[in-house]
């Protein structure tokens, strides 16, 4: 389980987290108000280290929540919640410089990374003008769940791609195989015939970023040769062993790796997780380590938690609520929630009637400082982001 910054937005969540850590009932009520906002969550901290961190936190005006029994040495380790903010993290880093055992040097090393993540999410690093990029979805398929067959014709596809650019998209994501739950696979030749002409035609008209939505290495290779910049692989390079060589051969390209439990044919058959956020963190850590070992650096990697891909409603909601925790991985983040069925489970609607739910997800992505949102309706999402940005930049008057 990966140590990370978590954001606690209400007193109910604060109480629940403190209870899960094992704080006494009295301690829960005392500490819950302190836990509102960004906090540092550390897993499996040794008893001695936890007590030292508690002591040092109190000295600098912060606090630490840990399991009851740690002070008395009745437990060997505890999960730990540091409550204090960016400046207190810096002060704690300074005060911990003399400790050389119990895992404290390793924790200290991470504190500046956590502080940077906290500032990054609060726009200090990204800047006040930060707005997520919009990736417009262009499905050149007969059977996609929302817009199947609408852009199957080459001229229709190119027209729609150029429209999305005018509406505010900075990336066009072109896919030739549906990945809706239960969808059948298509042949390599069929996928090439669908996507390559569209990539070439759009590239002739614009220098905008083009993404190819594929897990097939040969499709990716030909797409990048035709002018694409990004490979969007729903299998995170697990679907075709040749994909890594393609990325190595095109060193300027970027790769989006998505989490999916199972395959499109099987992914919604009772997906289970021990803890969906921790499980996804472990998955992305392994995939990022693999890419780094193969010479693909962090600035080329985009991660997508895979809303709707092998997830039940509660999993999707947990991911959306805690999107910002994935910033600790050091990569750009992409959210693809557009018209997904989880919206229908909350408020029944056909795919094209789910724009309200889609834009609710886009608003969450904006607030969590997600880098890219992948949507069908570019125009309305661009308007949403502009309004949110205008509100964000409005100065306080007191």
C-alpha cells in the first residue's frame, strides 16, 4: 500500500477514516475537525516511529492520528494520518533529520514529495490558469456504446474530428474497436482500415495531438507513422507484447495506460477488489516500473483509472472521489467517464442522455487537477471548464 496525500472533504469521512485507523472513540471526535482537508496517510508505521512522529507533529503545531494501543506499545505498527498542511510537512521534514532508524529516514525522504503533491493539487505548481485538456472521442466503429456508426464513414469521421477541435478539444482520440462490456474483438486488418485513413486525413488538416485507442502493436505503429502522437492502450501493454518496441521506436510518443480488470468480454462479471484505490495504485506502480525499465520515462506516461472497466458502481464512485491521490505516481492523469453506465445506475438514462452526469465527473476532474478529460461532448465540457476556471481565478475581496 502506497503512502500518499488524501483529501478529506467532510466530517463524516473524517470520522470514518479515523475509525479505520483504529483511533479511540474519544480521539475520533477530537481529531475529526483537524482531519478536514489534505492529510498525509502512511501505512504500517512501526510503533516507535509513530510515537516519534506524534511528538514532533505536536511540537510544530500539527497532529497525528494513530491506532489506540500504540502509545503503550501494545501494537507493533499502525496506519498513521498526519494533519497539518504543506508548511507543517516542511517543518516535520526538518525536525526528522536526526532520526536514523525505525523507517523514519525513508518517511522523511518522502515528505518533500508529499508536500510537492499537495501544492500541485492546490494549483501552486500548476498555476492559476490550469484547465484540464479535453480529449475528444472519435469512434470509427459500427458498435460503440454511445456513438456507434455515427462516424464510421471517413468523411464523417474527419468532419467530426475537426468540429471537436473548434469546440475546444486539444487531443482527438481515434478508436476502431469498441471496448464496451461484452463487445467482440475485431481483426487487425479491419482496425487498420478504420483508423489509419482518419489519422492521415486529420493530420493533413491540423497539427493537434492525435491519440489512437488500441492495444494492438501494429495498429499503434502504423498510427504513429501516420501522424498520431499518443497510444491509448486499455490493456496497459498487457494485450500485445510488441507494444513496448513500438514505443521505443517512437521516442516522442506518449502512452496512456488504463486499468481494467479482465477483458471487455468479461470485465463486468462480478469484479472484486480488496481495496479499489490500493489495488489500482499497486497496478500502476508495477506498470510504471515496467515502462521505466524499458526506457519509457515518466513524462511520456499518462494513467487512466479505467472508469467502468471491470468496476461496479461503488468502485467507480470511490475512484472519482479520490482521483487526486493518483498524483503521487508522478504521471499525467486522464479521466474517461463520459456517458458511462455508472451514471445510468445513479439516474437512469440512455447514453446520450448522460451529459449531466458526465459533466459532474468533469467538474470533479477539474477540482482534483486531472490533466485530461476524455469526452464525447466537447463543446459543453469546454464551457464547463471555462466557467469553473473563471470562478477559480476570481480574487477574494474581504
